[in-house]
């Protein structure tokens, strides 16, 4: 079993920065790959970024490349999403997810498939508004 707890959401003005965190615990294998997803008002949930906890490799959605950075602190079992130059369209509930991708490859074509992640946090709200 894996437990994920997000924190750090809030309300910011456009152009500002925010960092959200995900505290993970439980089976290490099951959180081999970690990701951030988001769901904005009236939108479907989408992948934002993902990281391979064993090596630090990352993938990003095109909409956040160059603005968001996913990282980890392995010693503290924390995964971060640093969000810079935030835009109103980044407003969403942000979810942390974990999975092992057993039987399939974690790649540029699969990392955003939410069915590959078995564990989810409760979410943290990020609102970008002037």
C-alpha cells in the first residue's frame, strides 16, 4: 500500500510561482514512478509531469514545459512540482499519483495514462487569478 498526501496549494496572481509537495509512504516498488495530474473546472484530468524515482528521468506536458519542474527528495520521500510563471489556465486541483507500470514501459507515450497509476492523493487546489 502507498499513501500520498499533497500540500502547498493556494491562490496566486498570474506570473507568480508556487510549489506543491507530495509526501509518499508505503511500498517503494509501487511508487517507482510518480506523477502530477490536474483537473481544471469543467475539464478532464490531465497529466502534468512525471518522474522515475529510481533515476530522476522526467516527462512534461507541452503546456507546462519550461515553466514547471518535477523533482524529488528521496531521503524525505517527497515529490515536488515547482510552478513558475503561472497562468489562469493552470487553475486546477493538482493530484499526486504513484505507480509501478508493471508489464508496460514508462515512456513519452504512456506517462500521462492515469490508469497506469494505482495510488492517488486527495489533491491540492491551485488558483491563478488577478
